C-alpha cells in the first residue's frame, strides 16, 4: 500500500511528501487495521488573510474493507496541520480497532457466571422457566425530568438539542465519517424528514426516515428498534 499525497489548488513540495511518509508509518497503521486498501493525503490552502492561523488544511482519508476513516485539521503551516490530522486519524483507528475486538467476544460473561456477576439477573428454575423473584422491599422510583426511573436505571446521563440545517444523504454520510461515529442524525433536505444514517454489520450503510404524522392514532412501531438490521 502506498500513500498518495496530492494538493488541491496548491503545490506539494517534495520535502512535505517525505514528512508525510515519516509521520504516517505504514507498519503502525497496518497493525491497527490489517485490511487497509489506500491512504490519501490532500493538502489545500486558504488564501483569506483573516484565516492566516488556519490557512493550511490537511485531510487524510483511509479506506479499508471496513468503514472509511477521515481526519482533517487546519493550522498556520501544512506540517502542523498534518501532525494534528495524524493524531485524529490514529485515535479513530484505535477506536475502531478496540470496537472490533469487543465485538469478537472480549469481555463477555459466561452464562454460568451471569447470576453472580449481573445484579437482579433473572433465574431459571428446573423446568427451564424464569423463576419468580422475591422482593423484600418496594422498588424506589425517581423522577428524572419527564421520566420516572425505577431502581437504578436507566438514567438520562446527558440531553442535548442541536440546530440542524437540512442536508443531503451524501452530506450526512460525510459528516458521520468526519466525526467518527456509527450514526448521524440529520434533516433530509430532499424530504424534510428527521432521519438517521448508520453503519450496518457489513461494509454498507442504512438510513431511517421518520414520518411523525404516521403515528397519529396508531401504536408506536419499529422506529425505535436496533439500527444494525
């Protein structure tokens, strides 16, 4: 695998190309992801004098058999921008690496240890049925904003509201890859519907559109189901 370095409306000196090869060590990258197909580095320059401290931008795009990973940064010179972007790329690759190992079964609890390890786990009787659990005292109920929480959870840890400018599906995919998340909420500019794009179990993507009017007078359906289907 080679590193492709290109400039967008700017020349890329040979010295910078050598610095890219030294900064993005292929053996380290392949150790985190052994299925890397290509690694592209694009350099661009902002000629606005007001943005002199962020005039040089470097975008790194790593393509493999898994999801595309992108990292970009801007600084006063391309070398500093490359250092920042390389740091972001490594952090996102480590996140994906750890996620793959977790999905392969690391940290799973054997069935025989569930009753001891997991609090309030359901117990199975000799007939293969869920045994009734005895409760010595009433379960405490706590109100968290609009929710009533019984026992120890679930709890709303953090609640945020974001302004959402309508965008196309392609833009939403790009934004999801840019932030390194597994899903991205957006308002579809073509339909005006609240939507979410997400990574599937394979190497493609899925998208869910919500139609609020469809739920009037009906029981809530499967919009809250698992995204990975």
